[in-house]
C-alpha cells in the first residue's frame, strides 16, 4: 500500500512541511493527503486520523505514526539518508532537530509561517532577538563545521527539513541570520520546497485565526497568494 502522509495547508502548516520535504528530498514515495485547517482548533476533525489530533500523521498500512519528530524517527529506521553518516554531523543534526522541535517559542509565536506573504515587523523584543540569534548561530556553526552546503554536510537531512519552515519565516519577516542566509537561499530553491511553495501560492482558502496572527505581529506589505 505504501505510505500516506497527512498534512494541512501549505501556507500555514510548518509541522507538516518537515516530513513532507524530507520524504520528497530523499525520494521516499508517499501518497499526499491534505486535511486543511478549518478553524483555530481542529482537534475533533484531526482525531479521526491522528491520536494527537494534530498534523502531520503518517499511515503505513494499518499503523499510524504521528508528530513530525515521531515520523522522522520512524523513517530513519527504514530509509538511509535521514541522518548524516558522519558521527559528529549526525550528533549535531540530532541535537538541532530536538532543539527545533522543543524550542524557539518566541520565533514560532511572533513569526508564524505564512509562505505567501511578506511582513514588516517592529523591532524584535528580547525573546525573539534571542531566538533569531540562536538560529543564526546554529546555521553558521553547521555550515562551518561540516562544510555545507546543507546544515550538517553535503547532503539534505532531517536537520534541513526541520529548519525548512524557518527559511520561510526568514523570508516572510526579513530576519537576519547572517551567513546562514546562504543556506536559506539554497533550501528555498530546492525542488521540493519550490513544489510546496507553488501549492501554497495557489491555495485559495484562508483560515481566520492564522490570518489574524499576521496582523497581530506586523504590517502586511505583500500578499502573493492567489485571491
């Protein structure tokens, strides 16, 4: 039967993007199923296919694997390339993935993912400035230590997938990630990311609470999405 990956709106769903772009980049085949956000909390609808009531979820036959990290760990046991082969790079990648999964709350809250818009922000508060500085530090360290062009060396891995939504945030909100911008530009140009972005721009549905987040954190200066 093969994998079925269940995700939500391309514009908003940063957690969905992680396993989606990883599977695309590594050539892991799957059936793509979209269950869009219809309101701020979609627990009842999403519980029909995910025990956590959230996206993403991966169906593998009769088995359901949920949470972006759970999915990546599941795939890593079955497919090469999810983690770097070099031991030091692998440790760095795994720590970076864990940090992204559990941290950066100010970045998530103040810079929500919305692929198709550009936003002018007021000056960062201390919490957001700290998160952006840490992202910049991590990007620059990975590129320097492992030689690039990806964050843990020559190949796209789970670390790049987990920070892929941040690349959209960097562009949307004009965040300064220093020399890490080389990685941002590279990942945005990846064919899988281009596929995701084109689907995001073509979306015509809007979810009120996600749209309201943008107005709450800055001034909308450009909307490239199909009306």
